[in-house]
């Protein structure tokens, strides 16, 4: 904060002063807000979004504390049985053919893990717009990502609309940003589609995460002030939907973690006691 204060006193803009501690997406949004006179409103919305993300992270950590303790205890018990008990049991009888097949799970697990790693690497190397369009199709997290980026785009649109810009002017401004930002890539695609004669509704549908209500507002023919008010209301609605969806997902974390721990326990006991039963049977 001291460095930011020094940069502001030296004459830097807010987006420049905060540029070293925020990502490029937020910095670009702050720059737009500075240029169009809605800095206070934009800072409030960004602050609320970041605060919500921080609160969710803290809640996830609290929800996972107890399951993680159980996992650690379970791992210690399994290791103790592997090290102290299993060598004594296997020494009582020669290993059977079935006990030699326990490594086969690697044949399935390793290619599966490699495939997941390659998919993640492929997605990470895509431009941000392409990356978002892929992620929104993933179950569970896809709907949340869809709402998040829909809300993110609405925030930028609302700020510039309140500054008196029309939709075409907004696209021109967004295209002036860095080509790596999501807002630039959305504006570039929308502008090209509209220039090729595409209907606004169809152009918006192609993105998958942009609110379909947006084309109803922009094509209503109402005054700029009314459009800005409706965009503000839609932005608030999307924020509410985002928080509700996050709460539902968080409520599923602990039951899902206990179910996974239960399956691990069953698998661990099977891997430990089945060889034991075979050994006892061989005796």
C-alpha cells in the first residue's frame, strides 16, 4: 500500500498504481472506469467480487479441514499396517499368483492421469476466451464459471454505459485493450459478427456465458439512462445468482469429500485384507 500511495502521489493513475498487484483483466477494467468517470462504482464492484472470492476460499479451507485430518490419520494407519503387519503375514506363505497382480492398477491409472494432464496443458495454452468457452462445459464448475464471466462482462458494460457510451462505442473502446484480455477478445468477436450481418442475439448466444437478457436491453430502443439502469439491475441479479450457485457448490464439498474418503477406506482395506485372507487360506 505504501508503494501504491507513492505511485499515486507521483501522478500515476489508479490502474497503473495497482498494476503490479492485480491481474490484467481487472487492471483493464479499472482503466476503462477511469476514462469514463465511473471509478468509484467500478472499484466497489471489483472489491465486492474479490471479497466474495476470498470468503469462499476461507470457507472451503474450513470445510476441508476435518476431511484432511481423516485422510492423514487413514494414511498413517495404512502405512503402519503395510510396514508392521503385512511383511509378517506374507512371510508365512509364498505369494500366490493373484497377489502379484496388484500392480495392474497402474496400467489404468497412469494413462488416465497422463490424459488429464495433457488436457489441462492444452486448455491452459489456449487464448483466454477459448479457455473460458471450454471450461463452461465442464460439469459442476462450468455453470459457476459461466455466471462469473457473465457478471464480469456486465460490470464493464455497465460502467461504460453509465459513462454515456452506446454499445458500438463500447466495443470500439474494448478493442483498444490488450489482445490477451478477455474483454478485448469478446469485443473483437462481437464486432466481427455484427459487421458480417449477424443478429446480436445470435452473436451473444455463441459465447455461452454472456447473458441472453443483454440483447433484449440493448435492442429495446430506450434512452441511454434507462439502459444503464437496466444493466445495473442485471449486473446485481447476476451477482446474486453467482453467490447462490457458489453456496450450493460449497454445501456439496464436505459430503463429497466424506464419500471419497469412504471409497478410499474400502479400497485400502480390500488391498490389505484380501492378500491376508489368501495367505491364511493357503496355510
